[in-house]
């Protein structure tokens, strides 16, 4: 159990670091491509930085350390943010929606895992995850409500971003994120 909680904190801290790098790069690109988005992106960046610090603060008492893949989260996040930011509004909104939808699903699994067994209950961590998930839902809504109509190209961009995030989550949890997802889905349906 303790190792799972440590991995939850590692991946969430790494993910928030990656998200901070995405928004920082998008802000740099948006100054050229869509300057009207900069204030909103700056607000989202502030949220992600606060989330990152929150997860970092929870680590010591739960025997967790930052993820060894932090440089990959940083470089990957910055590259993803720069690329999508240079695409303009469409790239920013699709990237944000794909990242937040993927993260939301993982937070759902983490919260369900913590709640499924009283022996692993961690009210402080559960409250933090729920509060951060609420803020991330706001990011998702912001992007989903503004993105343009889907086309084959936007669907491909969305799928690429979501797959990148899933791969980083899988690597950061040594595959445990998949186990959590399967565990929370329950036993396979009998035919």
C-alpha cells in the first residue's frame, strides 16, 4: 500500500511539473500567436505550480520522493506546450483538453483506490486529490468549451497528446497506473 501511495504522489508531482512546463511554453508561444490567451494561461500555470508544491509537501510523511523521470516530464511538457502553443488557439485548447481528460481519469482511479479499502484510507491525500481534481475539471471545461469543431487533424493531435501523457504516467508508476485502472474497473464480466 505504501509503495502505491508513494507512486501516486510521484506521478502526480511529476505530472504537475509537466503541466507547469506545458503552460509556460504555451504562454511563450501565445505571446506571438494568440496574446489574448496569455492571462488565462498564466492563471492555469499558477494552479499547476501550486498543485506541484502541494504534492511535494505530502511526500516526506508518506515515504515518497520525486519521480526519477522529472527531467522527462519537464522536457516533454515544454516541447508539447511549445508545439501546441505555436499552433495557436486550437493547439492550446486541444492539448489542455487531452491532458486534463487523461489526468482526470487517473485521479478518479486514485481516489477510488484510496476509498476502496479502509486500511489504506488517507483522508488528507483524498481531500487534496479531490480539490485538485475540481480545479483540473475547470481547466478541462475551459478548453473543451473553446476548442473548434473536431476534424481528423484535431482528433489526431488530441490522440497524440493523450497517448504521450498516458506513456509518461505508465513510465512514472512502473506500470502501476494500469493495475490501478484495472482494479477499479472490477472483475471482467462473464460471458
